[in-house]
C-alpha cells in the first residue's frame, strides 16, 4: 500500500514537471489588423526578454508576431504619462462600423488633432524606395480644396495649433505658397512644410518666398553615407544638395527640423553623427527621428527585428558618448505615450544640458499620481506639456517661452536667462514610431493626435490612413477627380471635390483589391 502511494505521488510529480511556463508575460489584449488582408483581429501584447511583442492570429492568414517596443519596463511605466484627451469641437463621422472604420474623427476618438496634415499632391521629384505615400502621378489639390480643408480644421479645433503641408513633395505644387499663406491667414499657430529639400537647394525664387512666409521646415535628412541614401532614397549622391539646402535656410534665418528615417543595418550607425551635426548647424533647431515606417512600398522587413523608440534612444546614448542619455527622454503625453518620446537641452557651445537632468519632468507629467504641487508647479507643468506635445514646433516663439519657464524653474543657466536669444540655445530631439500593419494597435490609434485632413472635412488618424486602407481609397477618388480639377483650372473657375467615401468590405488593403500601397 505504502509502495503504491509513493509510486502515485511520483507519477504526479513527473506529470507536473511536464508542464512548462510560457516564456512570456501576457500583458494585455488589444485589437490590431491582419498584415495580409487588413481585417480587424484581436492581438495579445506579450512581454519577453525585457521587450514588448504583439502576437495575433488571422483566421485566413495565420499568426503574426512583431516587436513593438524595445524596453518592456519603459512600456509598462509609460502608462503614467497618458494625459486625459481634449475633445474637438466637431466630429465629422458617426460611430457605425466600429474603430478603425469610422474615421473620422468619430465621437469615439479620444483626442483632438494636435497636428493636421494636408497632402496637397501625390507626385514627387524623388523616387525613394522608403515612401509610405507611394509618391507618383495622381492628384494636385486646388487652392480652393485646401482652403476648404483649413476651414473645416478651424471649425473642428477652434484655434488649430499646427498644420503640416505634405505630399508627395509639396514644394513642387505650383500653388504651395498661396496654400501656406492661406493657413497663416487663418491664424493657425504654426505652419510646417514637409520637404525633401530639393527645391530649397536649387530654386532662388522659391527660397526667397519661403523666407517671407516662414513656415517651419520639416526636412528629410537620413545621414551622411552615400550607401544610406542609395538604399533609402535611391539617390547615393544627394548629400551635397541636402547640405546646400540647409545652408541656404540658415542664410535666410529659416528654422529647420531634421527628419531622419532610421533603418536597422542601414543608417543606425549614423544617429550620433546626425545629432552632432544638428547641434552645430545654425538652421537646425531639432531632430525628429523616425524608425523606418514599414508601410506602402517599403513593407518588406523582419517585424521581429524592427527599430523601436527605445532602441533608438539607446543608440543615441551610445553614439553621443552619454551627451544624451536614456533617462533624458520622456514619453509625450498628448498621444498614446508609447508613440513618441522627447527631450530638450540647453546648449551653450560644447555644453549640452538636457532639461530632465535638472527638472523632474517625469513627476510633472505623471497623470496617475498627480504629485505636482499647485501654484508654481501648475505653471511649470503647463510649460512642460507644451514642450512634451505633438504640437511642439522647435524654433517657435511659444516653445522658446515654455523652455525659458522650465529652465528658470531649474536654475539654468548660471547667471540667469536672456530670453531674447534663447532660441539659439535650445535643442530638441523627438522620436516618433508610427504603427505599421504588424504593430498596429487600436488603443494607440484611438488617442492619435496627428490627423490627415481631407477636402470634405474628414480627419483620418495618420496610422489609420496608412494601414487600414484609407490612403488607397482616398488616392483613387482624389485622382479620379483630377480631370474635373484640370477643367476648372483651364476655365478659371473654383473647384471643390466630391466627399470621399470609404468601404471596408473584405477583401481590401495592400494585398487585396482596393489599390496599391503607400510611403515608408
Ligand atoms: S481611429 Fe478614432 S476616428 Fe477613427 S474610427 Fe477609431 S475612434 Fe473613430
Ligand atoms: S519619401 Fe518623400 S521624397 Fe521620397 S519619394 Fe516619397 S514623397 Fe518623395
Ligand atoms: S500617428 Fe500613429 S504613432 Fe503617431 S500618435 Fe498617431 S497613432 Fe501614434
């Protein structure tokens, strides 16, 4: 009897030993899309080896796993930086099909538009392999269409903060200057031009007009190696043109924000060099690093090896020898905090003093514990919210003011501040990791604060526009209206486009039947 009992206990033990622990922590459930057919599917967020992965299963196309964040601890901690959203004055659509098929914005959206993006054309004077807009022939919006977009934006926002003109390549649109002026005329606080810089480098008349209108220049700049530009831009010799454009902007006193797309194994070794160059160049006020966006014609990649914001931040620390450190970067609270991280530094010659080393930015922007002391604390928090915002435009008067307040709070620099020249001492580094079809997370999307503005007043969150099938459908409809647009131009009469409609019946998406992919 006793022998039998021992055997039974042993067998139970052996059976128990056969069970194994998962090699991950199941963190949360969210919704995503199938990278193949783009249907909405459940997705699990898993923590493994201090990284964050998304795992999902499409009934037709099987399972997918992708790296979404290179630092699990930072991902979990980022929840406290999630600021309550601000509701826009108007919504343009109803809740009918469910997110992400009701954009927008629909009343379920959790944030207003900090940044409105207008793609004025689809054509470009470059042919980059990395192009999520899939630039090429298609449409050129009319000035009236853009004015109508701006009016809708003002109606939804009241006082819109930032509008960014994009494309295609917006600088080659024949009416880009009147469009920039139309935005300025509506008192939109900051007007940006997103450009590859070719026209700035080569066209004196264009540069002179730019210096007059003075938009902030969002300037494509991926590094210094010829091989980088060959792979990403298909133009190995373009560097000298980019440098010339930046020098010409400096001559005119026009501020620029460098926008490097960083791809693992291509230009990830150039991060430190880009920062050192930017710190020294008189036109450059900030850098907006973006892990290469794998959408459209740059879709092919290994989703488990993609670059994420924490990976880039680690590279920044390594390649600047600690001039900027991982702890200097704080998530941006207006959107979902894992989408963007930012730091600012006070720069005086060789001295680079990142603000978070002197001021407890983490505590001020902690919306869970809300530990900030009232009075002075509230004022500093407001300034930091302005700095750590998607609508922050480096080089702008508002940002300089907010920086001044933050510097004063931490006693920078010794001997007090001269606000009049402070813009020359302020430098920002932003990181922006767009969602791709592998990492698409509805939770982030519902709080997205960067919207593509369409002629009928619809606002489509950027990561919905580029992943779900909106871009393909909008482009097809805007392109189909081009003959009518041209006719109106010939006849000298105003043109207003037809409202855009979107359908998400299966099959659709990049690999489906609704058209081609977009820019990466
Ligand atoms: S992303 Fe926002 S606007 Fe679009 S469907 Fe979802 S909640 Fe609505
Ligand atoms: S990424 Fe920009 S510059 Fe390159 S082809 Fe596309 S629109 Fe043109
Ligand atoms: S554009 Fe994409 S990555 Fe950026 S805030 Fe919106 S959802 Fe997040």
